[in-house]
């Protein structure tokens, strides 16, 4: 699907969702998709302005008056009057009298009402502009907002004019933007606009040229009309660069165009902080729009930690970032609080002598007290000002700027500096060379030359991408925005978790930097560009991390190499769909088990649920509340990871009810998914105590009997269907980072620690691309089966070295009686999924989850699987385990060769009984019934004790620690690291140079190869 179509569809979905969403439902998840789309548009304009997809002049925009009235209704923030909700995440909160009620219309009813307001606001200054004059011109920003907003009352024209002339809108200019023009065409267009204003005005009209604008002035109450000196590609580019949500609206003479940020701000009466758009005047502009009825949402605001020094009455100057916003808030609500600062709300006027201002000892042109380095160059507006007075004032300021009596010129001694900040004259004079003397001072270096002008007019084109990304001609991209706002204090546990610089020795800082770079590159890469190079460095960093853990190094950062999923920008979580004709050879060229169209998401759609609250809602549905009684201390040193976390992280179908989501989780693709828990940072004794705590929490949450089943590498907790088995892995890990470093399949590299969801770059890439990449360094006996399982869950398999032209035809023989190995197995699984009747003798992947033995292809442990399904509960599971254990030790078992054996694959009972079992042997009697006999054989040294890699168990529980490096490098308790993965797939037998993504294995033995064969024989006979 072309990307422009994806953007258009996303905008349509946004409008549809906001129309259909109940008024008391939050809009954050609906807005998230639209923000991702807008970021994509910004990337296009900033990095690829010639992209043919940008031929749509209104890409990402929609006509506000063509939307359903339900989409434009107000959605009031619900505030508990007895709490601090009003200030919790908001700066400049709206007072009760200015907060509109739910369902009230947020804009005027139609374009005619807008035009009536527009004429009153502009005093008809643009009335003489013809359709030809409006072509390639738009008005945008605060002036359009003022006219599109619905007045508080149906006022007369006189009262509405008084409202527009009050302190809130009194200083609002009319900003015009030019698009789709060459420089010569733009100059002609500016003269046409000037001519139209002169015809509409009864007084003299003058133009003032500055570095970034040419403004047209006449007599009060006509507002200044400001033409921005930048040539834009389209209206879409203009609004994509705006910094404030509520300002993202434009009028082209016929329609009012807006983007999703504007509509959301309007119905919620709130602007949301976006630091990617910050400029020196960002906080001041937010405060200005707060006065106009838009409170400021700061999601990370922590008022209890704000520096008290910000509220010192003698604060000498406005600080920066969030601190500035908080000081502006205090100055606004308490006008006389600060003795040396005041809220800058008055229209431009000369309150002090400009000569005194110019005489300040500074390294730049003097600035006013709220930032705006061009404050001295502001043009006054008010009842006493007209074009003639403005022209004289500009001439006077210009003369003083170049005067030898100006203290600012003292450094130049004998030389007289010659420069201009502004010039006043006709439009033709402003466009051309207005000063003949400017050509003689080329050698004089001018500080901050970006504010000075000379020669013919120039339109701004320098570094347009950066300018677009910040919405300002003077963007800033350094510094910590919240640095000056909060008291110095020790970091919280969450901050420690997310800090990847706490391990200062070795390669840990390099790994952290690689992960941060991966995130930034993922955000900055357009959605139609591949991210293989972006992922490559992160994969190398993860390999380094695997080497660290495999070699036994202590890594102090517990989350090194991991990413807090919901702290990521939504842009980083957008879908990047694979574009190929499904009937073409290219579609399957490097992919196995390709996704069906109904499972393939479009570009820019979210790849995860919206936030941690949405994840927790799905987690409760998936687990049926089985872990709901786990306290915060129970989650300490415990994580859930793998398929269960992935299921809850993936976005549900649109407008899906809890009932449908639950039904989805019980479908074939997720029905057999256990809940895997992992322990880290504990001793064996602490781990056993933790397992008992988990068991108690599950018993408290489950309304039925609960039983534990111990096997050689796990203890699983079972109760009545539909509560899923909860499996605790019997290995103590160093940290969550070590756990995910050993996972084999990309998509399952996600974890949940009771508070946050973490993932590594492989998982993020798999989520956004909907594919897992083969990595044979992580291969185990069940690797291909697991890849096929996750393909059913929406992740196709990328095999970069795949050559379908060389694949053996015998692989697709319908009489194939056993599964081959490696790549050949994966191809057989693909054929079975595409057509279930391909093979006559091979079992299909999808098995009924109520059967005792699940028909997975080559799962060597299928005999010891525990059943799960509607007919199973703890009592029945305990009985079937008892029966299996009895058969294992009975004379009827041919493996025992007529002897009574003594060995266990299971222990069933309470958690305490599984941790330190008293051996109980069930004997099969001649009448077919069982009798219980207590035995101490398991404690005898001469019994059939298993080696560490055996499937048999005895005595107290032991946590897996054997050969941890090799186990880590493959992500399996029974790794395999020999053989050519492609050997059985291709006709020719020559050695192949695999292009599959590889990392270097830690050296390890293969002495247990024979042990694996004996183990396979044993299980096969038992299963038979």
C-alpha cells in the first residue's frame, strides 16, 4: 500500500474513532495513531521533500467543517473537587468557569459563521483579496483559531469585536504563509497581498521588513499582517512544523484545514508538551495559548518534587524549560507575587525608552524579560499607533542602532558599524535593495547576523528539515527540559532501572549508547525505508551482552540493553509493513510462513497497545486474574516473559470488547500459551521462598484447587480451566537483561515485572515489521517449531539466505513420514500451514488443547506435557501425573526390561512438596489399580540418578546452572550447535556460505550428543 494511502487511512480512522468514541472515554490512544502519522509527514518533508507522496498538498489534513458534529463536541476533563487532580499533570489549569461542559460544540457551526468572525477579527483588511490572490496563500495560527472557536455566547458583532480586542487576542497578528511558489512568484504574490490590503484600508499602509518576515501595518484597529519569509511546499508542510497543538489550523479563503492535534486540543481544551518542537519561545507560546483557554498537559509532571526556589518572590530572571513554564504559571495566577518579574501579557508598546534598552550592557540585542531575543525589535500596536508613527519609530531605532553614541558600538572604536534589524517602506522597497551603503561592510563580522538584513529579500531555506522539526526559525535541541524544575534528589528505582550508565566499566556504556542510538534512528527513519542497518548495531550490542553473561561477568545494570516499551515515542512503535505483490516471486523470496492479508497491519498503525494501563487490562484478561494477588514485594526479582507478555502487548482488534478479547486469547493461536515466570538476583534459598510466595498468591486468587507439578527444569502451577498453567523456570538468572539475552525468537523477547514492560531491540523490530529473523546461533531442537508457532501469531519468518529455486522437491512429497531438520523442517511446516492436506502421515501443527498429548512436530518432551483444556482441573491433572509416574516405574514398561525401576519425571503436590519431596512410589497392581508405597530410594546414591542434563528428577529442587554460557547463547535448556542448518533443504550438497544473521558462539563441548540420543530413544518409546 502506498504510504500516502496509509496516511490518509490513518486520518480517516482518527476522525471515525473520535466520532464514535463515547465522550467520557480518553482520546490518548486515538490520538497516538494520528501523531505517528504526523511524525511520518515531518520526516518526509525534512529528509525527502521530493518524495512523490508529497504531491498531496493537504496530506494529513482535513476540512474541519466536513467532519461530523459529534467529532467536534467538547470532552471535559473529569476532576474530583476534593483532590489535586486539577494540577496533577497540568500547568495553567483552566478554571471552572472557563471549562466547557461535555458535548458542547467546540467550534462555530459552519464556514459561513467562521467567515463572519474572520471579517470582524481582521476588520476586513483582507476583504479585497481575490481567489487568485488567495491561491498558494494560507492564513494560519492564532488568528484562524480565534475565528474557528465558538464564542462563549452568541454575541453581536460589536461585542465580538470587543472580545477580539481584549488582552487575550489584542496582540494577535494575522500570519500568512506562501507555498508552492518560486522566489520570483513569491515576491509577486507579496505585492498582490500588499495591494489588496491598501485597497481595503482607508488609512496609509506601511511594510516593515525583518529577517524572517515582512509585516503590513496601517492604523489601529487593523491588525498587523505578517508574511513569513519561507517558501513552503504545501499547506501540509506548514502545519506539520507548528509547535503548539491549538495553532495547527489554516484558512485558504475557502476551507479551514486542521490536523488531528488541533481537533484533539480543541475538544479537550489542552495543549500537550512535545519537546521535539521546542524553540526559545516555546514555553512563552504555551503560556499565551493558556490565556486563550488551553491548559498545558505535561504527562511527566511531578509537582511534589518542584524546587521551592522557583517560588522565591525575588527571583531575578525567568529560568529555562519546565521551570520557566511553572514560573509563568505562578506569575499569571498571582500577578504581584514576584517583585522583579511579571507575566508578559500586554500588547506590544514602548513602555521604556528604546535608547535605554539599547544601552544595556549585553552580548546581543537586548531581550525582554521573558525571552524573545528580538523583543527590542517588536513593532508597537495599539490605539495611538498608525503607519506614519511606525515608520518614524523604525527610522529612529535604525539610526540609534548605527550611531557612534550607542554604547553597543564601543568595541569598534574608529569604525562605525553599519547594520539593519528592520526597514520600513512600501512592499517594493522592502523586497529590493533598501540601503546602498550595506554593500560596503561585507568584511565586518556581525554577531547574531541571523537577525540582520541587507540587500534583496531572501526566503529562508537553510536546514529546512531541522526548522520543520521544531516549528521555529530559531530551534534549540540541547539541554534537559526539566533540569531546572526539580530538586536534586536520589534517583527512584524506576530511574535506576532505566539508567544504562550505572555500569561504568567494560562495554556496558557502549551497549547503552547503541540502544539509545537504535531508538533515535528508529524514530528518524521514514516508514518506507528498511531498518536492517538500524537494527544491526543493536544486534551487535546484544551479542556483546550475551558474551558478558556467558563469560560469567557481573553486569550491574539489571536492564542493560532493554527498552521500556511505553516510554518509547509512539513513532518508534509504528508498523512498517512489507510492501510486495503477494502473487509475485519477491513476496516469498526471503520469507517463510508469510502473513495472511487479514493479519498484516498497514503502515503507521500501532504495533502495541497504547500504554501500560491498556497492557494491564489485557494481562488480567489473559491470566484470568491468576496473578492479581501478587503484591509488589512478590514481584520483586520475578518477571513474566515470552508469549504471554507478547499476547497482551499486541494491539487488539479495533473497538474490541473484553469478551471478544478474551475469546481471542482462547483461540487456537494463544490457547496453549503458558505464563512463564523467571527468577533473578536470588540465592537458591531465596528462590524457594519466592516460589512459595507465588504459589500462595495464586491460591488466594484462584477459586479452585491448585496443584504444582515439578519437572526437570520447571515447576508449573495448575488449577481449573480457563486459568492457564503458570510455569516457573528452574534457573536463577543474574538480571532481566540476562533472561532476554538468551531468548531464541525475536518476538518473544519481552518481559513484564509487575510495573513496566521491557523489550530488547530485536523484539521492537519484530513488532513493527511483524517478522522474526532466523538466527541459527540460537537454535534448539524446538527452534523451527517455535518459529512456526509465532508465525501463526502474526510474525512471518525472515530467512535472508533463502533460495527457493534450490529447494529439494522431495520436501513436498505427500508421503513424507518424518520431519526433516533445520531449514527443511521450516519449509515443511510452511507447506502444512498453507495446505493442511499436503502430507498424509505428518500431524498438523494445530492440536486440540484438551488432548493429553499435543501433536507438536518434534517436541521431544511431548510425553511429559501437562494437559490443559475445558475438561481439565487440578484433581484430574494430579491423577494423570500419578498414572504416568506409575507406568514409568512399572513392569509393563518395556524400557524397564521386566524390572521394577525407580525414577521420576514428575512430582505433583503443593509447592512445598515439589521443592523438597518425600519420595512416593505408586505401584501398578495386577488388577490395574494403583497402591502407594513410601520409598527412600531417591536418596540412595546407587539409584537411577540422572545426570544434570537428564529429564529425571530426585531429591530437593535444583536450579539449572550447568554450562550457563552455552545455554544462554542458544536460549534453550537443550541447545544444539552442530550441523548445517540448510543441508537437508537444498538439492546440491556443496558447503553454503549462510547469509543468515550470525553471532560468534562461546566455545563449548558437544560431549552430550550421545546423551541426547539416548534421551530421545527413551521418550520415543514412552510416548509410543
